[in-house]
């Protein structure tokens, strides 16, 4: 069977592309005006103890944050404001305002996205998902766990939206096949636990790596640019993977044992369903093997190369290895996808450049806008001023302040873009933290983890939206499951800050 035939055989497992139509964006003029008014009010109301440039950054930051949160205009377009307003107002020259749009972390994310596209092109993602599901058993709770494990693993390396589009149809196909079996019927609880399990684990798994979702990479770039704190890929995984593992297990318990306990003890023929779908893919293709080799090589370098480069013998023989950072590795992997042969007939590579039309370029611009804004928080002295201004709260217990901040961000991120929320609040909260004696790394991690988890509403994350769109999950059920996970997050994040973060980074609450 040819690769092309295999792809056609597997096609029913995915959402079929619809005919593309022009998306109409409606500008919320009242929100546009409200943002400008709030920005001007902030500029004039802030005291003269803050520099004129600092007050300008406050005003521009308020406009951007308000437009991001209300989506008065597309959030990507809002992210271009620093390129206009910073030079025009004299806050920063265009070269300084534009530099963050080429931050190295943006290319780290780009490399991860390209690697994910190559994985999708050759159906490797589907094979991994089915193998994991096949390994866990045929009870409803086991199938849910298998879907969640597959979703979490894939989204560590592939975008949230892509993972949801990959996994939700697989879950839907399993539900349809269960309904077709004699003596078996999908119950609302089973459908909810399966689809919500996929949605939640996509969100949770993406927090395990720096390329899993945008706020993680934004945190890395912000700390590096403003506090000279470098977070290594493998270093973050020492925090992210245990946190994600615990949250995924907790969400599985909530969905299958607490909120949506299945009335069915066993699904007849469940393993055969998985085997049938896996058989449609055929044996591991040459292209899949090559993608696996590139992927494993990148993962190995991300995790182990920093330690290998510091070995005296290696440092003497290959001193250049110390300059090979996470971004260099990601771009090398991406470049290999465009070079290594994939299509024998046309002598083409594993990934054609035309595939980059799927790259979320707007997201990379959003990164740049957030980083440009945060750079000026530091350059104009605004961060220092905020830190000095909150000194009066020094008597309040640090843990209490942290929990309050986490609760507010968890609630806010249910209604707003997590990337935009991270971009708006990272500079503010780290400045507050410094003023209260909290290490900026600790505060940045707290903000990032808090804004990254959204479970209660379809608008919270792309995975929630995709799962909700299937039609088998009600808003009430999503809110029931999501409320529990929000509570668990609020409790778990401070524990991570007091345990894993000190162990890995040497600082804590």
C-alpha cells in the first residue's frame, strides 16, 4: 500500500476541511474607543513620580491589554501597536521597538511548529495516538485515559489547535463505533468524559514543554530579556512534566470517577476497534521513520545537549556545542524537514515549503508585540516604579498574595486569550513580585501556569472549542468538570512554586 493510499484510508479519522470562505471580522468600535479613553486616563492619572516615558508605556499598555482582552480588533493587529506608538511618542526608536519581534524564542516556537507539521503530514500523530489507546485497555475509564495520554503527549510538541483537531475526531469515531456495536450504547457521561478528557489533556500537556503553548515560550523570552534568567528546554520539563502529569491524572479522576462516572463497565470489542484503525495505517513508512529520527534527535539535544557540552572532554573537543541553544536545535530540526527526502516519486522533501501556510504567523507577531511592550516596562523604569509602589504590602503573607493573584488570573483566562493575558500581566506581576521580595522567576512561572489552564468555557482554549463543537458536550457539563480543575490548579500551582521550582531553579516562595 502506498503512502498516498494509507493517507486516504485514514482520512475519515480527521475533520474534513471545509471550503474556505473569507472570515468577516467585526470591529468593536465602542471597545476600541473605550480602550483609547482608558489609556489616556491612565497616562494622565499616574503621578509625576513616574517618568513621562513610563506614563506613556502605561497608557499604551492599557490600550493593548484592553484591546487584547476584549478583542476589539484582532489581537494580532493590536500586537503591532508598539511599532507605531513607541517611535511616534519618543518612548523608543523603531529599531528598539521592532527588535523583540525577532526574539530567538519566536524562532524556537516556529521550529516546533514546523516539526509538528511534518509529524501531521505523514500521519505519525495518529499512529502514536492509536498505539497509546490500544495499550491501556477496553474499559471506558481506560479508553478515556488512553485518549488523554495520547493528547497530552502530542500537544507537548504540536500546537493545541492541531492536537485538538487530530484527537477530537478520533474520540468521536470511537464513540460512533461503540454505538454501532450490538448491546453497547454511548451514554452522555461517557461522551462528556471522553471529549472533555481530550480537551483538558491538550491544555495540560502543552504546559510540559516550552513549545507546547505560547505562554510558556513567552515566559522564557520575557525572563531572558528583562532579568537575564535563562530557562533551558530540559530544565523546564523538570517542572512542567510532573505538573502536567499530576494535573492530567487529577482531571482523569474528576472526569471518570467523580463527575462523569460511566454506567458501562466494559466496551465489547473496544480493542478490536483500535486495532482496525491502526491496521488502516499499515506498517511504519520510511517517511515516518525519518520524522521520528528528526524528532528524537531534537528532543535529545533539547534535554541533554546542555549537560553534554559541559563535560570537560567534550568541551575541549567540541567547544562550539555550548553555543547550540534551544532555538538553534529547533531551527535545525525544522530545516531538516525541508531537506530530508520524503516523496520518492517527486523527489521532494518530508515537508514542502507550501505547508508553512499553516504556521500561525499572527501568533508570532503577538509574541513580538508582548515582548516589545514588556521591554519598555524595564527600559523606562516602569517595572522598578511598580515594585517600589507596592512596598506597603510587604507585611501581607507572600503565599496569600500569590494565591490571590493566581485566582484572579485563572478566572480572567477563562474569558480572554491566554497568550494575550500572559503578555499583559507578565511585566506587571513580576514587577509587583520584585517589590514584595518575590523572585521574578517565581512570579513569572505562577502567572504562566495560571493563565495557561482554562477549562470551564469553550472560548477558553482552542481544544475546549473543538470539543464543544462536536455537540456531545453541554455547556453545563464543561463548566462542571472545568470548575473542579480550576480549583485543583489554584491549589497545585503554589505547591509547585514551593517544591519543584526551588529544586530545579534554586528559588521559591
